[in-house]
């Protein structure tokens, strides 16, 4: 068995918190479709989520969760999940990518055989890899069940990180710093974007002698030239030019725990508007850090940032941060806390927020971010690298 990222006590606490929320919502069974939540509950870790895969949590105390996925991947469950073998279940290969029957048909039959077919079932309805067809087949196979939308139930349990989780986030932060330093080192006029990405990914995986890096839930983003005006453009074989402003949005990941880190570098001479906008963004980050502490609402942190950039005549419509932690592709956000107007979530110790201050202008862009831990008395930036634009002649 591969060493679990956490001891059993950690998983027991998670289950206790999840079951408390299930009881509050009068749920007897929880169907977890979000891959990160499956890992959070069971420890299961594998690139198997391209076929239907789920975790079932019965409300009864002491009952183990059940991982159900493709038969060939049950072996991975026995290696990575903490449950007994009876609760790592594989559906037959004959159900994989068929037109006349579906894995959820088999899973529904398994739930009925377990005696759970008439339960009030909470289900994650907006998980990335849970298709409309999968939901329809599961519901059709459980006609006596009552289904309730339980999207984000587990995600909100995840928002307060344990000391062990924070330790992984600290390690992930070191990998994120190594990735940005690799970018600073390799990027110069004439270098292809794809070659820079290769160096960055090497640092993300092998940036520490003490621990391994994992694949990031989002790919590395390096935005130079006109591409910097759009925040989610992918790399190509385009070559960096002289006097180019380059936004970097990178991450480090340790045992699936993600720390994001965005920085900006300048090749040659910056435009005057780049220098002025950088002042606003850096001052805005200071306002974010001065405001982030227990008892403060998420929207208040965003308001502190907005107050700064308004003095510079700037405006930003998108949110400036989100809760971050354990993550699988295609996203590393937890879909809970957002630093934006209207989010009245009260911050508490153990929250970890990736605050990313991106300004994407006409033909150029600037990004600065920090992964921030809310502490008992304030906050701590887990990522530690100078925020100023990195100039390279």
C-alpha cells in the first residue's frame, strides 16, 4: 500500500464533519462525484476519472465510505485508499464506454443490493466529470430514492485546513517559488514559450530534493505580448520579444495540495502604463494582506483592493481570490470562498486563499498573487517571493 498522505484520525475527523452536515440536511447517503472530494474523503489517487467514478458516504457513524470505479482501477484503490478491500469496488469492464448500458446502471444496482435504494440521497450535481447521462442513469436505477442537490457540501468542510494540510501547502509553495524562478531564468527575447514551459514544469515536479511535486490542476500560464491581455491563453512556439511584459500564473503541488503564485516579468523597457499599473497592483496587494484576518468578510477584502485601484483610475470586474487546497484537473479552486462583492463568508483561521490580482489591458497584462493562510491573529503568505516586476534586460 502506498503511504497515505494523512493518518486515519484525519480521515475520521473529515467524515465526522461531513456526516454532521448530512444530518443537518437530513441526508442518509452522500454521492461524491468531485474527484478532489473523493480524494479528500478516501485518499484514493489515480488518473481514472475519465470513466465514471464515485464515492458513497452512508450517514451511519463508523461505516466506511465506498469507492466505486472501473474494475482495473480498483487495484489503485487498494493501494491508495484507506478503506478495507470490501469498500473498494470495481464495476465490470463490460460497462466501459458502451452505448446500451452505463456504469451508473451497475452502481445503482449495487446501491440497491446494499439496502440503500430507498434512502434520501445527497448528490454533487456540478462535478466536472459527472455527466448528464450519468446522473440520468443513476436516478433511473434508483426509483425509490429521493435525490437532493448536495453540491459543495464537502467543499465547505474543506475550507478550514488542518495543520497537516497546511504543511503540504507550505511544501507546495516552495515548488511554486521554484517554478517562478525557473521562468525568470529561462525567459528572454527569442526563447520559445514551449521551451520555457518545459523548464517550468520540470521545476514544478522536481523543484525540491525533500519531496516530489505533482501535476498541477491548471497548466502553467505564461502570457507575453498581446496574449497577456487574455488571462487563459495557452502557450505555443511563439518567441518572446524585446521590451515585452510577461504575466506568469504558476503553481506548486505536493500530495495534491496546490499553492498558486503569479508574478510579472519585464524584458527590456516597460511602457509607462505598465509601471503605473504595477504600483496600483502592489499597493492593492498590501491592502488585501492588511485586511485579511479572522472575522472579516470575503467581500471586505475585495473592497479594500477596489478602493486602492479606484484611486489609480482602474477597474476590475472579476473576483480577486478564492479558497484553494487539494485539487485535480481542470481547476485548483475549491468553489467556496471568493473575494468579490457580495460574498459575505466570514474568514476564519485555517482558510487558505489564493489572492490573484490580475490586470489584463490592451496588449499587455500584469499578475501578482499570494497563497494566504488565515491565522488566529491575521494572515501568513505561504508563497514568499518579491512581488515587484522582475526586470530582465
